[in-house]
C-alpha cells in the first residue's frame, strides 16, 4: 500500500519509520544491511520495481560497482529486500508466534496492529501490496512474497491453536477460520489507513477482535 497524507495532519502516515537494522559488533552497521534498510523503505514507499541498483546507489551515496559487490542483479536485490522486510516484521510482531512467552494471541494481534499503525514500514504491508503487483509475474520474487503472506496466516493459526489449548479462545472456534478472519481484518485496517489516514480503523479492528476471540478477551 502506498502512503498518502492524513487529512488535516500535514504529514503522511509513513513519515515516522521505526525499523530495527542489524548492527555489527562495536555498533557499526554492515554496508549490506544499510543498503537493505534503505531498499526496504524505498520498496514500501514506491514498490519493489523502484528498488534498483542505480536508484540505491543514489540513495546510499555508493557507487553501482560497490552495490554489485553485494547484489549481482535487480532480482537478487529484490529478493533480499523482501527477506529484510520479513526480518523487520518478524522481530516486531511474531516473536514466538503467539505463544505465552509473548503474551499469546491477544498480544500478537496488538503488536501486529501497532506495526501497521506506527507505520514501521511506511507503505504498510509490503508482502500483500507487492504480492498483488507481482501476482501475474511468475518467478522467485512472486514466490517469495506469496510465501510470506502464507507465513502470516500460519502464524495466526498457530497462535489460535495455542489459545484454544490454553482456554484463551473458546473451544468451538475453528483455528483456521479464526486465522483467516483475523488476517483479513489486519490487512483491511492497514489498507484503509493507507488510503484515508483515519486511525479509527485500528480501534474498529480491536473491537472486532474482541468479538471473534469471545469472552476470554476483556
């Protein structure tokens, strides 16, 4: 999803970016990681097609030959960008996949919504937006994006199964159906916020989460 200005705010939802780059020992960031951090933000704002060696050379003040030392082709760069975006999402949201150590399903949903609400990736869910863009373009990039969307659903289903086992989700609930509904709500909130910049969609999603999860969630 691409960013736009929030009505009356004077700034775009994606202007505050909170991602966590990898840092080498001693505090210095690896050049490849710095490149990928820039590539992720560029892909989130402009799309993966905008992630090219020439464009990144300008954005990172590196030569194209210097970039070629890390990535031999645009496709390799795009694949590494998708992987980097997943690392950011996984660290911030999934953790242990919704187990008790991270607070269970309810906490997972809150982290997920907060990830979209804070615009950690300024354009929203890169995997869905670019997955749609690449849907009719067979190849490794499409497969990588589709795989990550599937992993999102699987993480929600695993968390729902754990919630059922611990009594945090009513036993009659089907974990697969719950995961589908929750994923749809999360992505819809992200898309609507990207389009209109209205934060009310997140509170509306939270209200629906409570209905889906049942009385176990206060």
